[in-house]
């Protein structure tokens, strides 16, 4: 299976267990690997036979801003569901949601959740 990768898309959204995270919002970094057969796009040089990663980036941004969740695990699942629903050519999605401003009181680069889901 071929892959389209989106790496560390910055999204400012309101997810977290603590009330101030939901009220103030914070930066998230989202990486996605979309698994699809891209052979026809490679042969034809035609976007209609691929997955428009620009559209996927906007879908991720919009979806993360529309709802608020306590857990980034839920955010990751919601994103996988949205991508699989919107793009039938995608057979599997790997998503990582990074939280660089995680309120743990210790220095870290980020906390993250990564999941992988395939079509049933």
C-alpha cells in the first residue's frame, strides 16, 4: 500500500481534561499517514486518482475545532473516522496527536497518542 504523509500539522483547539485547557485552548501537532493505492495517480499525474492532502489538512483542522474532547485518544479516533468517511480510497489511517503544551508540570517535547485503523 502506498502512503501519503502529513507531518506535524499545527492546530489550535480546545481539548483536555482540565477546564482551562477547554477554555483557553492549546497547540496540537497532528501527523497522519494515509494508506491507499496511488498507482493510477502515479501513472496519470492526475489528482483525481490520489487523495488531496491539502483537503485532508483542512478536514483535520476543522474537525478538531468543531468538538471538544477530554482525551487526545478520542481526538485521534474522531480524526481517523472522519478521514475514512471522507476518502473512500484510503484503506488505512495512522494518526498521531501530539500535545506539546501538556500541563504536567515538567519539561517535555510533547505527549502523544498514536492509533492505526483500517476499513472493516
